[in-house]
C-alpha cells in the first residue's frame, strides 16, 4: 500500500511494524485488516471523499484492529465464543489502538486514531466506546464498520461458520439503521457485488 501523501506515507512507515507484529500473533486479524482496507477504500471513493479523507480512511482501516496487540492470547485466540468478561476486555482494543496510533506523535495520527477509536460505534448509539450516534460518528468510521462487519462474516472464525454472501447481506440489511448508516449501506450494496472480496 502506497499513499499519495507524504504525511500518511510517513505514518504508514512507522506503524507497519505494528501490523507485522500483530500478524505474528494472529494472522487472521492481519489478513482481515487488509481486506477491510480495500473494501473501505472502495466505499470511500464511491462516496466522493477527497484525497486527504481517503488517505485517512485507508490508514485507519488498515490499522483498525491494531489494538488487539494489547489483548491477551487467551482471549484473542480463544477457539470459542467469548464470555461476558472476556468480551468486555476485547472491546478495549479500539481504545488501545487509538493510544498506539497517538503514541507515534506524527502528523495525521490524531485523525487516524479517532477513526480507530470509533469503528465500533453503532448508528443507533448502542456501540462502543462512546455511544456516538448517527452523524456524530465520523463518516470514515461508519465506512470501516460496514467493511469490518461484512468481512468478519465472510470468513471462518473459531466461534462461527463462514456465511454466504446472501446470508451476510440479510444480516447487514437487518442491522441497517441500527448498527450501520443506511445511506452508506446503499453504496456498499452496489460496491460489494463487483468486489473480489464478495463472498460466494
């Protein structure tokens, strides 16, 4: 991945090692992040984001789960559904990721960190960590949320089977207006049909 902005290329250079480190702990998370980055970029382009917004989106999508490097292996790699206490710990990854990105102290990092923090907010205000709702949630975080949800269901996880494209879209439509932005979902429905990340 090469961005057309020196600021974001510098940020990418300094944070790429974190992605590699996370990949050694959990390869599936690293590969997931790469797919989410590509899907998010496609949605952003469809929505007409400007170049700076797209660069910020691509960076945040690439590292949206980097905070999982701070989650213990017994939770991160658990081959079963997490219990309530474990899930609360797992939810900390968005705030950990924000702190990791901010710690680079590089130009552009605060904007990327903000998106990492908010990629699990829900359109109806029932997400985390800050219960933001609607347009309170940065548009790029809303985009990442859709791409993240789709890809998470399109691959086999230790705690759920892989779902078909039709099954995933049924779930996403059910979540639209609750978890996901209805307007962004309209664009995603068109994009995913021609994407090589479309599930069978």
